[in-house]
C-alpha cells in the first residue's frame, strides 16, 4: 500500500484517501511539488524580513 504524509498531522495515510482519517484534513488534488513551492516562498519571505 502506498502512503503519503498528511500535511496537517504528519501521519502516514493511504495515498488514495481523499481525507486524513486522523485529523480529517482534506487532501487537495495537487502534487507534492506545490508544498515545496510554499516552503520556498516562506523561506524567501523570511530572508526579506531579516534583511
Ligand atoms: Zn492528518
């Protein structure tokens, strides 16, 4: 069974499930690449804050 990490509670859940069985987080139909873009934006924002 393939699993994916819930971005809300960080638990491994079934990759096919539409929502997290633990915290009811609804998985959007986006690739994991989207998460990295968000992290990158946060890092860029932090750099600007500290400059
Ligand atoms: Zn969850």
